[in-house]
C-alpha cells in the first residue's frame, strides 16, 4: 500500500507541474501575441516600443521554458 501511495503522489506531482507549465507557456504566448498585435504603428506613425519589447520578452520566456524542459528530458545534455 505504501508503494502505491508513493507512486500516486509522484503521479500527482508530475501532473500538477505539467499543467502549471503548460498554462504558463499558453499565457505567455497569448500575452506575447496580444502585445505584438497591439504594438502596430499608430496614425501618427509612432511605434509602441514598450509593447513590442514586452511581446519579445514573453516569446523569449516561452523559448527558455521549452529549452529548459528539453534539457531536463534529454540525458545527453547532463
């Protein structure tokens, strides 16, 4: 019974972490898209640099999370 509880606990831990990471990537990507679309040139021809910079930061965070996950999963990188 103790082994089952340990395996169930490990499964729930992995499930919760996977859901949190998937949610974080989705939120960051959606925010990056929204900021990128909102940073178009306005009527006077001014670009919204802070919105564009925010979108780049969101996309960079998505890439960093994915690369870190790949680093954790592929043993040859350790």
